[in-house]
C-alpha cells in the first residue's frame, strides 16, 4: 500500500521527519498484517474443527465478533454485530487495506501537535484509494499538493515518488465512449458524436515539472522525472507521443499499473531526499491540537503505535 505523504495543503507527518516515517510505516504495516493474517488462520482452523459434522454450506456460518481491527475498548453495539469470517487471503487483505486507509489519512492530515481541517470527500475518494491500495509501500504519493513558490500558492498535479524516479500524473475523466485527441494547447473530446475542447493537460504537467525540477536542482538532487496523462476509462488518440510524457488510456491502463506494481526495490536515499525537498516547498494549513485531544494509537490486534 503506497504511502500518502501529502494531501493538498494539509499538514503531514512526513514533512516533520521525512526519513523516519516512511520506514516506520512499512514496519508497522508488516507487523500488523502478520498478526491479522495469523489470527484469521486460527479462526479458520476453529471453523473447520467445529463444522466437521455439519453440512458444507453451514461451514460458512457467521462469526460473532470477527473484527481483526477492533479497538481495545468495551464492546459497543456495533462490535457485537455478527460478522462473516473472510473466506480467502485476498478478502482478508482487502479488509486490512480498507481499515488501513483512515490511518493513512490521519498521518497525511496531522502531526503530534498540529491538525488540519479536512474535506470529508477524501474518505471516499476512489482515485486516491486506488493509488494507495494498488501500489506497493515503496511509492510515496503527493496528491494534488499546493506549492508555495515566492509566497504564491501553485496547484500541483499528482506526484508519485518511486525509488527510481518521479512520475507527475494528470488525470482526465471520461467514460468508455469518450475519446481524447491530443494537440498542443487544446485537446478535443469526442463523445456520442459531439465534440468539445479542453485545455491540454500537458500545460499543467509542464508547470508542475518546472516546479519539481527547480526544487531538485536547488538541492542538487539528480532524479529522473516522467510525465503521464491518465485516462482510465477513456481512449487517447495521438499521432506522436509528447516528449518524456506517457499517454495512458483505458487500453493501456492495466499494463501501466501492473508495471508500477512489479517494481521491487527498497526505499532509496535519493528518493527520501527528493521527498524532503519537495515537502519543504509545500503549503501546509493547520491549527494547534487542543490540549485535551490525544493522538490516539491506531489499533489492530496489536497496537499500531506511533513513536514520538
């Protein structure tokens, strides 16, 4: 699960200690996944043992209290509800990722002393959730960061920092019967025999690229940068693919994503340096945590504790 290091202009834990939190996140996630998986296996074994004399269909009985992520509190009415035991490892993994998502939002919107007022739309942002859940831990995601350059806020595109380089991604939305035709300054949209135009996404990508390049150059960081236009549900028609820019339509999306997923590498020092430099120039809006508000630990069967 990729790491959400910056969400628009919300304050992030990663900007307070860029070299600590990426590795801590990976360690905590691995420890908790191991414990969740082991508990699921034990529950599954219990089910088999108690259903040897029952019909096969009855082995899919409901389990009371199956919730590998419940908090260490007294049982509430919700916790007493009946739950189905997941049947496959994939189902357990998806449950784990879904429960981990709010924790990631927490790290991307607060520190131990500061907190940002957040838009609730991100709780159900399908694009954000898919980036985080489909990509490995080694990817560091900046989701539409706002840069502060010469005291002026500048909206950035999605930035994905991997151990081997930076991807700047611009998403264009359409349906399966939408066709985007690329040009220099404007793109044509063809849908249901109707035609319209939009400003070329390449302009936004180039603006974000210039910001990223200038920051990296200032800090003497040599790291490759690639730009991507992403249309997951539509087609992109082009004569010549733009320089250092990849155009990904619905026919190429699965292959593109799988290529990202196949990258196997530890976090790299240059990657963390690039992240640190970029976060230094991001705008952060936050307030002091109220004195009475505690920074609650994230809990699974073992406590997902945050080290101060």
